[in-house]
């Protein structure tokens, strides 16, 4: 099944992933490739986008490419640095702006057809230190702002077989009011894309590809209860059925009742071939007395690998190890700075297990962003209570207990967290929040319960809104709801006598405390 594709050449911009996300919102598949990696102009390639960059095109070490290999071969859109690069390499002039333009601006369009006329006098987002002062002869200005002469340009009629656009602003950010419309125009009108990148298309093509890739061989998958591993499991199950062997390890650091609930869902609601392993005592033993957060992570990671390896070896017929790697992990592992592929996040690449077990890797979700994973999961019929689950740290409650881990502290936090999450669900707030959780601090304070003096732990509550976890804002929960949550936790969880609410955003704080 042929897939129409837009290639994004990444010059290191902070917005490159956002460009890809916006294109995919238009139901067109986009792939990011570092500018210094080789690529080919395949038959299904409909267009190329040149991203922005933190560099100046006039820097001696500025990222460069061979534009002759692209221009005229397919439609091209240059954004910010990409537009400046085409102008400079074509013989134009790019120089430091006398008036630095950053933030909102109004773009004034001229000599454009109807599909771009809607941009006229609309707000766009600028973020650049250089400006294009003079264009090469093959291009013409079609958009300006109050401060810069070239905000939007295009190739002159007949200059190239395929059109070339260059924009100084960033159409991919939401601050550019008509930015998505402009991208749609490039994708549909210029590149001729059909908008067939849908969840259903992905499912059909992926299941077909998995069957060809795996054949009659068997696959092992570590389930976490999270969205990524669950969607990966259902796709694989759809492709190879009972040849998929899932392993769900309880490290004793999950939320209250989560191990039993998730295992029941996997087996009885989804029909997966899954084995549950209660290894909580082993994890507690290895974590005993450990306070340092990085040491906790390493211990949990190693213990998981030991448990998983032991169980996986019992499935002697397996030839593949499935992972829930998603596209941001792939992008981060192969950056414009030359990051090697083996730097994929440790919670996806399970610590050398493929080599230890002599298994091949299969990654059904490696083309998808997180929001696309959820959409695919919905199209697969996965229950909303799984797809809507808040992100949960790989080390679990171990990094929500500040200081040494004990089984008693885990039980304490599980009870408090269950009350917190229960109230959020009951009040209709859970689905409005990207991530929420309780943190057990090592601080003990004086309290009064009846006529008795207490000396018990302080519990912190955290709730944030975010898109991808890179930045986050704290949620303004109603005081009445916070009061009810605090009252219930203090009255029902012996060992906690004070509750506080974290009102820090990321940055400068992080979402988790450790």
C-alpha cells in the first residue's frame, strides 16, 4: 500500500517535531530526517520542507545542503532558516536584521491566488535574527510585514518544474492564525496530497507489514499497562494472534489495585495472551534503604531486566522482542547533532535484552506521535479507561516517594493517590488533566487529631496540563475540590497529617519531583 509522504529536513529547530505534527493533523504522513543524513526522492515523496534552525546561514559552520538535488524535483517549502538558506544559496542576500523581529506580526500578501489570499493581514509568529534583504532572480516577494521586506516568497512562473515557497514566519505554531491553512494549501494544492494518512490506514498497513515481517515466528512483549505498550500489543495481536506472548511484571510500585485491574483487562476484555508476574517482594528487597533517585531507577531497571529475561527464556520459540517505541524516541535518537540510534530512551529499549536473548526487534508504533497512538487505539476499539490513562513514570511510585523506599511507604502513597485520583474522576477533572499524582515527601510535621498530637508525613499533590511533557502548566483546581481531597486523605490515610498542592510549572520545575 503506497503512502504519500512529506520529508522534513531538520536543521535543529525547536519546532521541527511540531511541523511534522501539524502535517499529520492534515492526514498527510510526514517524516523527519536530519539535514546531514542521506535521503532519496522516492516515488511516493510529494514534497520537502526545510526546517528552521538556531544557526545563522552566514555562520561559517552553518548547516548546508545541496539544494540542486531538491529544487525542481518536488515542491519545496522553506521555513525561517530554510527560506533564508534557499535565498542565500540561490544568490540572494541574508543579513542580520536591523530590527530584530520576535513574536507576533501581521503579514501583508500581494499578487497571490485565492488559496493564499486568506493569509492577508493575519497574525504570524516570527522568531529570527537574520532577514532576507534580496531574493535571487528566480523568486518573487508575495508577503511582507511592517519590519521585514521578505516574509513570504515563491518561485516565479516557469522557474522550476515544481513550485518553491519560502516563509520567514512559523506557520506550524498556533500563534500563526492561518498557519495551518497555509500548510494545507502547500500539502493539498501544491504537493497534491490526498489526505489518506488516517488511523484506519495506519492499522491496515501496519498489520499487513507485521505479518510480512514476522511470518510464522513468535513475539515477546513487555506490557506496562500504559497506552503505548497496549496499542502495540493489540496491533501485534491483530496481526499474529496467539503467537504474541505478553509479560506484565508487577514491581510493587504501581497504583493501588492496578496490577489486578490491568491484568483482568488484558485477559478478559482484550483477549491477549498475557502472563502476570508478581515480583514486588524482589523489587522491595533491592530498593531497601535506597534514597538516591538515579540509583532507584537503575535498580528498578536492572531488576526488571532480570525478571523479564528469566520469563522470556521460557518462551523458547520466540524470535522477536516487541517494543512500544514511538516517533519522538526515534527522532531524539538520531538528531542533527549525530546522536546514535542506541540512545533510544531506556524505558523503550530494555537494556540489552535483544542481544542477551538473541531476539530481533519489532516496533509497531515507531511512526506515531503520542496523540496518534491514542487515535489508533481508539480506532482499534481499546477501552477509553486505558487510552485516557495519565502518563505514569517507568519507575512507578519509587520516584514519587522522596527518600528511602519501604513497602509501608508504598502502601501509604497508594492509598492517598487512589483517593486523589478518585476525586478527580468523580468531579469530572481527570480527563481535563494531562498528568496527576501524589508525592510522599520525607518531611514530617506536627498535627492535631482529636486530643492527640501527631507527627506524620506531608503529602504533595501534582496536576498539570501539557501536550507532550516537554512543557507543562499547573492546573487551577477549585479550592472546594482541593479541600475535599485533603480532608479525605488526612482522615482516611493514617500516617499523613498535612496535604499541599504544587503550583510550579515546567520549566523551571519538572513534572515529577525526582
